């Protein structure tokens, strides 16, 4: 197999800004939502919106799951892993996409903000899909034959 260290490095580094973004936003939203739930508040001020603490907590957990999935892609690329782990990673990324699309539907996020927030997730999903599809076939050992070919 031909090694491509530069391509592997690009695949690992491109999603890192979004990975950090998901970690920071997820940690902030989870902490703020949890603190509001513990204090017994019915609503929380977030930017120019007022939301329920449970909704903010759900969004925070979603961002933390996205962070973990993005970090998983980076680690799998750097370690040159192949096989079933990529399939699991792709399933997790698709679940994160479902949650992200639901959140966009509920919040009416504009197209520029959508592209800015979700390009890293799109890139990581594309990398995982390529790794699943390009997985080398399993080698089946040939047993003793009859000496005739079909």
C-alpha cells in the first residue's frame, strides 16, 4: 500500500478548528444548562434568546458528542486504522448530522452560519465514508484445490 503522509496529515488537521469549536461550545452550553437546572431556573438567557435549561443542556451534549466524533476521526487517521472502527465512526457522525439538522430546523440558522458551523463535520463524515468504502477486501486463504480451473 502506498503511504501518503501529507494527505493523512491534511485529513487529520483540517477538522481540528471545528473540533475545538465543538468542545468549547459544548462544554459551555452543558455547564450553563446544568447550572440553570440545579438552580431551578425556568429559562436561561443565551445571546439574544431565552431558552429552557434542558434544551441548552441537550444542545451542549450534542456538541460534546460531535467533539468526540471529530476527535475520533483525527485519531483514526493519524493511527492509520482500517476496518470496523470506521464504520462505527461513520454511524456516530451520521447521528450527529441528524441532531445538527434537527437543531438547524428548530433554530432557523442561516446558510452562512450553517456552513461555518458544520463544514468540519461534513469533512470528517466524508473522510469516514471514504475510509469505509476504500477498506481493502479481506483475504481468503485458498485451500488445496483439485488442480482444475473454472
